[in-house]
């Protein structure tokens, strides 16, 4: 909308500025009210026995979002200097996966309150989520210029730099934030710094010393106990790890389960195997409980699977359907599958999806379990349920299409040519093509305009690439080339090399050697730390009678294989960084 282009500009008059902000807010309210999730409220979810309740909950959520958006618009119109209303409206837009709308709301908010450090940090967080890392850095700098002691800004900025591979920069930000917070250090920053020291820099002793010191200042912080427990588990000290994780679970219990009261929560904590009955002071949220319970269950799994199973079961039964319990459901199901009890595994997934019918990961993992067990018909039904639960999730379409191909001969990339029955092969390809087509149509809506955030584009690029491979093996080279081109155009920075590699292999296979060499040159520019790209390019140059260049490329491939991680983690190398949370090179 052209209105967004004016939302952040200084108004020529008070009246015009108020009008622009009003129109901007109304547009955001309309986006939040009629976004893809709101639209899902009116779309039937064919979830069998789980269908009615999810539809009612989605419709209620849509109505609540509409009411909240209108209330926030009215509040900001009445008082444009009210930072909380701006923040809540931006949060609504982010919940609808519209980072563009959230960014523009925050830009308008910052125009009205240029010294509000929380709004400045929220803007930087939104830019970081949208992979605009240079602008995000500038935003964090502005937030810290407004308040040099803002611990959350140091934490968010440091986390971004760590994800981009700038480990020393992240370490410096965490340390600066801790120093700025003295004499009462920010325990969230201490936790992040300790995790970085132990997990990435292998400075375990310093990390342990830091956590123990901070636990003396705040002995009822479950996150610090959780981090210390994981540190000891990684160091092989299982007794100490179990002790710290048990305390984390016990401390966080009354805060994660407030409706039962402190006494019942204490009793619950005591029912866990060998758990100390320590109760916290109520200042922590519920997430540390689930993190610690999951870590404790994983630790017990190594030596006592019954104890691990009991932790999962008791915590989940006591949870009352908390969303954060999904990770425990997943771990419990994997435990039963690894023990070979597929019936118990199926019962766990049935209970989990009944409590969390819109959690796509649960549906996909259940389908994958059925696929591994050989029940392809049940797996296909579950993939369809996953698609119905969220029609914009590309992973569901990809897995369903691959299953359709596997039913008649195996995954498309590996066993496509082994189909014996031509009619069955063509039928499977047509069915997979239909699934891919629907996925591209539905997911494409999330990759256009303001909703084109990196996560949506990454999944869409993966879907198009897999579809292109199917068309390639089916012999439709024109369609494959169109899909590869579209996939490369949508791929975010960390995925371009992978997409170009497949595109190049396709062109080499169909005889377009010159195009293939060009595509691999682009691929190594996008991801120069992947030795396989250099190696395949060397093979193409050797086939093109360029032995000198081929030899140089082979040497570069060996060098990249040997130094990939170190090169990626070199400080201040942010230009080629991956996405937040990426562990591709780490």
C-alpha cells in the first residue's frame, strides 16, 4: 500500500500527520484482522474427531485479534505517545507473520518517540527476523545510545551476532552488557555468555565459575540451574548434571503450573525420580520448567528409560495442555519408537495431537514414524491432516509428495528410474505434481508483498527445488528449468548455494555444460565454504578441457573442507552470515 511509504515520514502538519498515522494503523488493523491465520478460522479443518474444537478456537482467536486491533488503533489515535499501544499493535502484525507491517508500525512509533529504547529495540528485533542484519545493527546501536544499560538489547544483538558466526563480537556484547548491569548483573546475559563460552569457545571452567557465582546471587533461578546442568552433562558429570536439572525442575514447577498452587506443585516436583523439593519465588515464567524437564528426561534416558518415561508422563499429565509441553510429547514418542513399541508411540502421538491439533511438527513426526514402520497409507493420511492443519506449511506438501513417489519405487532423487510399471510411475508423478502445485499456490501467498519473510521464502524455495527435481527426472526439462529459476530467486542467502548446485547439476545432466559451469561459479560465490561445490565445478572444468582451472578448484575444495568452520566463525565476518539460529557451519 502507498500509505506505508508515508508512514515513517515527518508530517508537514499536525493534521496531515495524524491522518497518515490513522490510515496506517487502520491498514495494519485490517491486515491483522484478515491475515492468513484469521482466514483459517473460516476454512474447515478436516481433522476428524479433533476438527470442531480447533475451528472454534481459531474463530474465537480471530475475533479477539480484531477487537484488540481496533482497541489499539483507538488508543494510539487518542495518545500517539503511548509506547505500549504501538508495541502491542506491532506484536499483532508479527503474530500474523507480516514483518513488513510490524516494521512500518514501529517506524511510525519511533517517529513519535525517537528516544524510546524499547521501541527502538523492537524495531531492531523485527529487522533481524527479516534478515536485514545491517539495519538491525544500526537499530540496536540506537537503542543502546538511548539507554546504555538496556540488557535486553545487548542480549538480542549478541544472539544475532553469534548466529551469524561473529562469536567474538557476540562475546564482547554479552560481557559489556554484564558490566553495564553491575552491581546487579543481568542473569539473562550471564546465561547467554556462559552458554557461548561452554558450547562454542570450549571455556567450560570459566562458564561454570560464572554460573555458580550468579547462582549465589539468585539461588532460585531455574534457567541458571538448567544451563549448569547441561554444562555438567556435556562434561560427563552425570551426577552433578542430574542434581542441577532436578533443582531446575523443582524450582520452576510452581511457576509453570500456577493453578495448582505452591504446595501441590511442590508435591508434583517430589514425585519426579530423585528430584529435590525446592520451590522458587514465583518470579520466573513457565518456559524454564519445560526446558529443564526435557533436559532431565534426556539425561535419564541414557541410563534409566523408565525414569525418563515417567518424567515425560508426569510432567505432561500435570501440564493441562500447555503449548510448551510439545517438546516433551515429541521426546516421549521418540523414546517409545526407539524402544520398538510402535503401539505405545502411536498412543503418545494420538494424545499429543488431540491436545495440540494445530502443531504441524507433531503431525509430520507421527507421519514419518508410520512411514518408517512401512504403513505408507497411514503416513499419507497424516500428511494430509498436517496440510489441513496449516495450508501454508511447505514441509507438509514436500513430504506428502515424496511419499507418493516412494509408494511406487522410492524417493524421486534416488530411485525414480527404477519404476517398473510406467503407468504407475506416471500416476505417482501426476499425484506428486498436484501436491506440489497446491503447495506452491498456497505457500506462494506467504512469499509476496509484506509477508515475504526469510522463513517463508526458505520453505517455498525448498518446495520448488524438490518439485523441479521431480520434473527433471520425469523428463520435463522446460518445467524443471522454470521451477529452478523461481527457487533460486526466492532462496535466502544461506540457501542460494544449495539451490544453484542442484540447478547446475540439472543443466550438466541435460548437456548444457556452459550454463552449468556458470551456475556453479555463482554457487561458490554464494557459499564459498562448501567444498563439494568447488569439487563439482572442478569436474565440469576438467570435462571442458580446462585442466589448470580444474586443478586449482580441486585444491580450493580441499582447503574449504579443512577450514570451513574456522573461516565461518572468524570475527566481524558478517557479510556472508547465515540466518538467526543457523547451525549449518557451526
